[in-house]
C-alpha cells in the first residue's frame, strides 16, 4: 500500500478593480472576460473581479430635513399632531400646533413636528372638564395635567391609558384615577386632550420628563402626584 500524491493546483488569486458604476460597465466586463486567458497565462490562476460602487439613489439625494424641504408657501399653522391612520383612536385626542396649555399659570405651546407614531417622546395630557371655577373671591384650581414618557409609538402608550378606563383597572393610570374620582359621571378617555412635547434619546427620557414635571409643578399640583398601582 502506498499513498498516492495528488497535486493540488494553487488557489486562484483575485485581482480586484474598484470602479464607480457607469453605463458602459457591461462592455468593460466583456473586455475583461476576453483577456482572462492571457492574464492567467502571465500570472497563473487569477480571477479578475470588478467591485463597482453605485452612485447615490434619488432617495439619498433628497433632503430629509422637513424644516429645510418645506416650501415657503406651506402653512403649518393648522397642523394637528395626527397620524391620520384609518383606525387610529388617538388622533381625535391630539392638539393643534401652536395651541397653548395652561399648567399652574404657566403657558406651554404645542410643537408641530410630531404625530401619533412618534417614539421616544415626552407628552402632556390634560383634562378638558376641569376648568377654573370662580367662587366669590377665590378660585378653585383643579389638578388636571399629567406629563409622561414613552419609548413606544405614542398611540400605543395612549392605548395603555385607555385600557385602564374600567372599574377594575382604574387605579393603574393617573388619568383614569382622576376621571373616576372627579368626573364619575363621565368616566371616559374623551375627557382628555394630548400633545407630544419633545422627542429625545431613550436614555434621556427620565431626565426630560422630570424637567417638565418640576417646571410645571405637576408633582405637587397635578396628576403626576397620583400613586398608581403596578
């Protein structure tokens, strides 16, 4: 018995030509195929490879910054923070751009660049039934405002609040707790209006939410002081 030696041909060497994509690329490949035998005769087993880099697509060329792309004639004064999806239950609660919230005598203006599909955001919810009631020489100010955060799409977070508007789960959301305690005759999500205030990095959500709560004092005079069940 003896071991037969089989001569293994050396591996082929790749010669790579990096080129930018152009319309005559098929003709170039045909020329390289024609001269491939000559290249292998000179250099041995060799593969000629073309690495082409295509130019930017139209989508990459279009500016995606809405503030830059917006034409001067486009009017955003009537912009509403809606996604306008056919079955979205949140759109009817969203506010118009430029609308003002009054939170403990401080004004807060609704921005225009967000909608129900926005993720990683800080939002505000305010009860529409609570208003300042004048009684003789003083005012009763209802605690009607809530600041929250979410990493989900905003409409999914609102659906979470909506799911608590029943007797068993009413203490799992500050909104349902307030509606049940103060407006039991109208225990519904329709009491509230919502707006997205800021989009931020997920790691910054806690800090940004705390800033809004502290600035507008909703942890003392607002729904952020409510202790909800987990």
